[in-house]
């Protein structure tokens, strides 16, 4: 549970450990904020300031999510830029890149400007991702140069893969000198063949059409070859299989300019979550086997995968109450992201600081964003983390407009205690 309010004029965060993901240095000390900016602790009066007891906590840069769906315009019943921003703040995120599969899709400069203008006064910074093709139909390139000039940070038809290899090749050529990545939803729809969960013994037992690991890996392989051919920046989203991790590792070793992400639900859940036909566990790509889950986590541990991204995908209760075949793909993930990632990766030996890197400096490098230095005079863009706190994820922790998640009732180690961004703050009760 927690609340989101206006940031007090003076805030003093006392007794914590400050970790800077830019320098990767840690130091013990107090953090002071005055009028939304970092200042020297001596310039704050403890009798006037709002004091946060951060003993046992880590204070660091706010998280960056490079893959989320806020549904505005068109499906504000699922999520809006405002409600998505509140969910992000509650999850420790201060910047979010929103995907263009809205209604209508963000496939021109007007759409990019709409997102930026609508998000000016929100508590987190919103970075629009533009569509690769017009209407995300895969037939004609969208206005890539114009969208970049308007403020798009990347291009993707996410939700729909660019099936036409020549179309994606052209997009990569066009964007080679723009300094932004192309992100292709890695799935061959013909190999997917209507699959609604991971293809394997469990899908056979449940009588459900399976989505094979090959559907993802074959598309990733094609895209990696195109990236090598064009010399352009390709980012691979939501890697879910061991084979895909191996492919990314191989092409990185060949010197191809690629990056890749993993989602928290692919780190902590397997296809067993679908055993009871839970539509909240229906995602694309699907939850995979235990071996795949460990391989994805291992890819983050050894640097094959560059960052964690939530793929936050809200849906209404009515949508998810359909049967598993008809229900839409996707789950929300902003509020539970740190807890799931920290718990899972911590069990594999990663430190809290390494998990922080995967949520801050890693995604910043992918999108070409600069982290705000944790220095006096800079804007306060912080998250306060309790790495050792055990907590159970409940409906009261959700600030999204939607509730579609199979993680309710799960116990995590590591919790967001406070987030400060753009004159707003979230505090966990």
C-alpha cells in the first residue's frame, strides 16, 4: 500500500546508503531535497523538513522502463497516461517509454506530440515510441524521420511483429543515422500458429494450442542478421527462451550492435502459472519452461541481456474473464517489477546494485537517455529501496487502472519504500 502526493518543499532522507548507477559507487550519507532539487543536507532544517528514515535502505536513481503500454489514446478504460504514471511511480520508475499500439497507433509526429503534451504535468517522464509501419499494418513505413524530430525515442510495431523482412531491413537502414533503436516484436506468427501458451507437455495435457520457442528464436535470428547487414541499432524485446539468449550472445560476440531486454514475469514465472487456465498468466511471448526461465535470468547475470523492462500490459476485467483462447495477451507489471526481479536475481547471486543497474543505467544506454547525476543542484529523481524487506503483493499495491496480474499473493524480497519525481512522491505505508 502507498500514497502519491505532492513533494514537500524540503525533504531529508536520513541514514541510508546512496548508490550512483552512473559511477557505480556507494556511500553512506543523508540526501536532502529542496524545491524538487538535490541540495546539501546542511541547507535543510531537520525541524522543518519531511524526514524519511532510510536506515537499511538504498537511495538511487529512479528506474527507467523502456517497454510499457499505457493504452492512451483509444483504450482509456484499460489505462491512461495518468494512471500508468501513478503505477510507474509506485514501482520506483521515474521514466517510461510507451509503446505505440494505441488506437489509433502512434505512427506520425502528431501522435508523438500528443503523448508528450498530455504527459507534461505527470509525475514521471513519458518517452513515446513510434510505430515502424503505418497503422502497424506492416505494409508501408511510417514517418520515421518526422517522429524522431517530434521526440520519439525508438520505433516498434510492438504487439505485431514486422513479418516482412525487407520492410524491417528498410526501417533499419532509415534509422541507422538517427541514433535510436528499432524494436521488433520477436515472433513468427506462422510458427506461433494461434498458440496461447508455451508449447510443451503442459500445453498438450491442457489441450491448448502451443507457441513454440522456435517462433521467437527464428524471428530473432532473422532480425539479428538484418542488424548485422545494415549496421543499425536493433533492440530485442522480452526475450523468453534459452535459444534466444544463445542467439543474442552469439551475435554480440560477432560485434553486432544489438541490445536485448527481459521482463520480470519471464524471470520469476513459468508456464505452470497457466495450469489452472489463469488468463492473467497469458502473455506474449508466453511464460516458458523452467530451463528457459533460468537461461533468461542467466543472460541478465552475464550481460548478454542489457536490461529489465516490464512490458506492462493492462486489460479490463471483462477482457480477461474470457476463456484462455479468447482473452488478450498481457499482464501489468510496474508495481511488482523490482520485487520480482530482485527476488529472482538475488537467488542467482546478483547484488541489489546489479539489479538497480538493470533498471537504470542498462535501459538508459539502450534508449540513449542520460541519467540525472545524484549531485547538489540536480533534479531529484530518486527511489528509496528496502532490499531486505519481505512483503506480499496485494491488490492494495496496485495503482494501475487494471488489475490483470497472476502475481497477487506472491512474496518478494526487496521493496520500493519511496519514489521522488517531478515534484511528486510515492511513499509506501
